[in-house]
């Protein structure tokens, strides 16, 4: 990982984080981890969410927590896995609610790139993880970087939709300081909590309603066309 790994379009917005000494310590930590352990996602995919959805194209921000820690799962988009990889439980729950909410068929794959290409920033709070060790890279400096993303977008003039699923994501509400944004809070889609209010919440319809009210085009949530 190096400074030029941050997509150029995000460089200015991330200056508060990347100019801090903690940024170099984070880089050194991740490099050390890669030298001694298997780390996901690959270094070329750490900033996929930012590279696929530039700041001026963001319409919706969906916050995740930690990359998937299984072989071949994480590829830099929160909740997403590549086509051909079995969707993990949280993603399966998202797809169940997507189908119940919108009537779209359950997608045949777990790649959410089509959402990212429409302006949905799928951002994890932590961008790397040691294989098979969930949350192993928490509190090492990634949170400062991703908090800068959220706060920077919040300061912008364009109103956005921020989607906060679960307690960890809802804590980020403090970073959204301007009142022209829409904030949608709800239960996390994890199997541990989805039955306590994620199912039946119709979040995809709610996001599109909020986008319309803010003057943005809606998102086509269907993923069935991509094989």
C-alpha cells in the first residue's frame, strides 16, 4: 500500500487523514501484515469502492464494517463478493429483502459493482482484514481514513443519502453534519439481527424515495442482468 493507492479523485477530500502521521503507521502496519499473513482484499482492491464511485458521482453511501475474511470474498466493496463466490449470510439477507421490497428476482451472483457504477458508495469502515480473523485490522487507522470520506462528503453542497445499518454504522451519524442530507438508519442485515427489523424495512424503496425528494435519479437495484 502506498500514497498513490488512494484514487486521485479522492486525494483532496482525504488530505486530513493522509497528511496525519497515523497514515504512515497504517501503511506500515498493513505492509507488515501482508508480509507475514494472508490479508484481504488484495492490495490492488483496497480502494475499489473509491475508485468505482468518485466523489462527484456519489448519490448514496452504504456503510459496512469489516471486509469479508474468507478466501476470495472481499474485493473492496462493502457487502459485495465477486460473481462465482457464494454470497455470505449478510448478503443473502440483503438479497432476500431486496426481492421482497422491489419484486426483483434474487440476484444470481453477489457482485454489487452495478450499484457502485450508479453512484452507490459501498464503504467499509475498515478496508483490510487478516484471513479468517474478523475485525483483526480494526483500530489500526482505517477508521480515520473512512471517517474522512464520510465527513468530507457530508460537507459537500450536493445532498446525499446515507444508509446506516446496525449500531457500528449508526455511530457514524455524528460525522454527517449538514442537514440537507437524508439519513436512513436501520438494523444490520447480519443473521444475528436481520429478524429484528431489517426484514420488512424496505430500505431500497426508502432510498429511492429519498433520492427523488433530493432531486436525484433513482437506483436500479436489480442485479439479475450480470452473470
